[in-house]
C-alpha cells in the first residue's frame, strides 16, 4: 500500500511552487519471484537494506540538473548547483558501498554536460564524469575502469541540434566544431577481496570486442518502452538506459542467481534485464509513475517467463499408447 509522507521542512526551505507543496512523498513496495521494487528516496530506502547484500549495481543517475524528472526536492535533478547535486548523491554513493559485497562492482552510466550560451554565457563542456569519479573515490570506492560508449554524430546532431556538429559550423569557423558527446561506463570496485569468483558466460569473441575501451554496438533505441511512464501534461522526460549496455555489465560482473541493485530504477530497465538474465534485482525509484511502469514491466516479464513456449516438452504420460487417437479428435466428424 502506498504511504504518503508529509515533506520534512529541511528538504525544502523555500517552497516556491504549488508542485512542491502538493507533491508530497510516497513510499511503496512491490515484489516478484526474483525482484523487489521500492518506491521512494534512495537516500532513505537504501538504509533499509542490510550490509553486503548486493553483488552488482548498474544505474544511470540524474545528470545533475540536465533533465528534471519530478518536482520533488528529493529528486537529485532538482539540485540548485552542481555542488548541491554531488552532496546529495554522496549519501546514495556511501550507502551503495555499505550494501555492496567486498570486491564487487558498481557500474555507473554518465555523460559530460554542456555549457550553453543562453544559460551559461559560454559554449563548452563540464567534466561531469570526472566529478562522479571523485564523488565515488571520496566515498571509498576504487575507480577501476572507464569505457567510452560510441555515439552516432548524425543522430546526435538531429536530436540535440548542437551547432558544434554541423557542416555550417565547419564551413564558417571550425574552431567551434567538436566530436559527438559519448556516454561513459564508469566501473568502481568495493574495497576488499571478492569471495565468490564471477564465472562469466561471456565468450572469448565477445570479450575481444568488449575489452576495447570503446564499446561499439550499443543500440541507442534498444530500451524498455518509456511511454507508459509519462504522466499527462508532464513534459519532464525519462531517458531509459540502453539494454545492451546493461546486459554487458550484468553478464561481465555478476553470476546467475546474484542480486543486482539500481538506486535510480526509472521504468525498471536494469532490474528487468537482471531478471531476464537469471539474476535477482532490487530497484529504488522516487517518481511514482515511473515506479508503477517498472512494476508493470517486471510483472509482464514474470508472466512471459512463466508461460510455456512452443519448445517446452509436455509432460508425457508413461501409460499412453503412442498410436492412440488424440483426445481432441475423438467423436469428431471428419
Ligand atoms: C536517468 S533516470 C534512470 C532511468 C533508468 N535507468 C531506466 O532505464 O528507466 C534517473 C532516475 O532517478 C530518479 N531519481 C532522482 N532522484 C532520486 C532519488 N533521490 N531516489 C530515487 N530515485 C531518484 C528519477 O526519478 C529518474 O527516474
């Protein structure tokens, strides 16, 4: 049952919109045979998990204030400054370390963030990925790898309308040209020895491709459908994480049957992939419409996995006569 909590005053000292006043704070929980989805603030809900219960986490945090997901002051994307965002995220990063088993991995999906003329009076980039590395290492994680996720510059030019990618910029003054912005996978390891070796099912051919510092073949459109997560008249948008990215992380850095965490579960992409690949999943999501969609997505997967397939072998009756007339045809007119 969803629980409604009044917003504590310290979280919003200067409420300026009715949104803040009415949004409130909801918590809830849904479970399936191999998953648990917690509705609420990851800062608080992570504290409910015992020490060292997580084998791997995979997530895409809000990219500071780049996209706003909800009006809640608990939403990391509603930070007023980058410093406030990093302070807020620090609570989650520290709890994530507490709940992770020694020697195990956290995979974080990030991208660097642009400075725009209209907002910042300058065109340029900020080293958001570097700030996330500092936030994790400050919290005690070991920085253990960075993979660049290749991007299609033409698709990015169409989507973002960035002047920095256009032929006209090249022809006018190429000092303002820059390559497409990649995404990154940042890999962190919890200190201590890993006591259960990870026996990956990744083939040698796959590892030859995935050992590259640049991952090719992450399909940008291969995501869980976000449509159901959009509330009416809500222009705030979700960016579901590419399933290929999640799948590589889970197959590389967890065993089947182990538990995968996403503290920013969104519509459930990481937990859905974990369960589909035979792992268990725990997700936390603040926004109730996304959480409801995640629950629907996971229940759909459960139903799909429970359904017999064309190739399932029916239970054979040892007493049946092989040549007997099939029951459905008995007595039927031919
Ligand atoms: C980049 S999206 C994650 C999308 C997710 N990977 C997916 O594929 O659906 C970031 C998410 O963090 C959530 N979020 C922001 N602040 C949060 C908090 N304090 N606790 C839990 N979730 C939060 C947002 O509502 C948003 O769904």
